[in-house]
């Protein structure tokens, strides 16, 4: 699938240009002919016979950036002074920092926030541990924990390289839900060490967001931490994604005026996201779900390439015991849900699905099938990308879920909370707005967070998770 220029590959080219008619037009033409997307153009300074401009261009990738720069260099009367990669610039020095909420201007301030006055607060919490929620950051703090083994589509790149993603996650928590999130990248892949470390830092936090930890270790880590901690622990790659997928399918059922439980769904991918989606959709009442890995459908009794978690999936899914390939599984299916790798299905596979097929091709940045190849074949298409309609992004779920859980000082998380979050996301799209190209709200619709948080808080209270 051909890439289009993207802000991810945005450069600012500081160029000294001869101050004569037609010069900038030549530069704009060179950028256009190179396939670049010309953005803002700012005058830095004007000198005798020269103008220095900052020209911002979106490119497809790094080689395309270099091609655009080379084309400008070839123009007589243009001299490039500097090329700035705007993505790298936005990460310079890290993307987050800590600010004081209480000023410290004199001795009186210091005596209240630190010694000797702070001792009174320490002893109050010592006598009543729950007061940590009121008098420390705990009540609004989430740890974003990774081991760097399953970062975006990059794989096992290590904890240091995972930090920019964790910082980005922390920014989203703060921007959309007002939550103070702290990126914590662990220098170990050992399950016992990860569990022990998170357990030991947990007193500082009101919730734990596990992130980019590879399957199958992520399942055990989450389960063990949930059983031993008295705060919510959520592996967002599993449950955040599953909540948004469920919300989108609820709206598909509204659009089609069809009972969601009657959908036949084929899932590509038996990793963290694929497994969590299968489990959640099954718990929601959808009975005909087939999960496929690289070897084809998982079914009860399959002997090869099975893990303990796939064996559990085999018991919960594929009631018709379909075997063979993913093409066999897709025949007559209503929904394809891709949570795997690029190019796993073909247009012919989509043609074999039930009338009005729904394709969620969520592998990112390269989906399971090119959208251009199936737009004319499907009734609803969703991807994980922002340059197509119906972006399935867990940004719609985790800020509101954690906001709601923190607001009631929740002791954990349960399936009812996730269902409530999915329904709240779905309800954000009004019936009169619902359309094949609009089954899920925008990730920038901040009303989603408050709707999800309210729904989550209410269910947490009803199900006994709430302390507050």
C-alpha cells in the first residue's frame, strides 16, 4: 500500500532564497513534483537581496524527506541553511515534566509542604492508609509500565527505546483525563521480576497501565498483579483495544438493526489484542467467533502450535470447529477483525463473506488488507489509522476508564466496567449521526472521556469496586 505524506515525517527546511520574482514558486513546484505536502511558510529574516524562510513539508518517509531536500538544493538561487525534523524536535528533552501544584516562596510555605509540617500528614496516613488518596498524588496517579518487548509495530526494541511511547501515553492521560501518569520502563523481561517491581511501586499509584508487553507473558503478569494489588491493573493493548472494538461493533449493530450477538466474527491474531477481543466479545454474548493465528483457525482439539492460552481460546470459540485457513473461516462471516500483520486476507476472501461485510483491518501502519482494495466491497471499513474513516484507537477508552476508576478509588477492574465503557463510547455517536463512515467518535472528542468516566464510576459502585 502506497504511503501518503504524513505529519510523522514533517521537516522544516530553513532556506536562503534570492529575493527575485518566481523564486518561491520554483521551490513550491519542486516540493509538489517530489510528492511532498507543503505546509506553513514563515519568513525568518529579510536581508539585502535575500529572504530566509522556514518551509514546512510533510513527507512519506525519511528517504522521501531527503529527496525533497535534494530537489530544493538543485534550484539556482536557493541555499538550504538547516533541515529540522519536527518529530524529533517535539521529543527533544522528553515530552513531559513535573510541576508543583503548591507554591514554595518562603519559609512558611516550606514548613507546610516539607519539614516540619509534612510529618503531621505522614502520621495521618500512617494511622489511616486510605488518606493517601486525599493527601498525596496517589489519587490521581497511574504508572505506565513496559518492558519494551512489544512496542507499537516495532517489536522487542528494549525499555529505553520504549520510553517515547510511554511518555506519549502519559501526555494523553494528562491532556484528555487530567491524570498524572508516569512512564516506567523496566530493564527485565522476567515475569517474576516485573510482577515484583510493580507490586513494590504500587503504593504510589491509584492504577497500573501495563503497556507494550509481549504475549503470552503479558497475560500472566496482568493476572498476577490483579490478584495481589488493591488498585486497577489494566493491560491496555488487550482491554483498551477490545473496549473500542466492542463499541464500534455495538454501533454497527445499531446501524444494521441487527442483534450483535448474531454476528459471525473472524479474528486474525492470537496475541494480546486478539485474545482479549475474543474473550470480551464472547463474554458480551457473541457466540460464533473464530480466532486464527498464522497456522489457521484455532479449534478445540488442534494439536500443533498451541499454547495454554490458545487452548483456553479453543474452548471458548469456534463452535463449528472450522479448520483449514483463514479463507475457510471467512466464508459467510459478517465481521473480519484484524489484529495481526499486513496482507493476511485478499479481496476474494472479503467477497466470500456474508452480504454487507464489515472489515476492521487494525494492523498499523500496514493493515491486514489495503483499504483501497476493499472499499468497494465492504459496507463498513475501520482501520487503526487516522487517514481513513472509523479509526479504532484505544485513546477512546483508557483515559475515561482510568478517570472513572480513580474518581471512586477503585480496588480493581471487572468485565462490567469494560462493557460500560464500550457502551458509553458507542452512545457518543447519536443515532442521527450514525453512518458507515462514522461508527466511532473522534479521538479528539473530549466528551468521550467524561461519558466513559461517569459510566465506569457508576458500574464500579454498583459492583463493589468503589472505595469512595
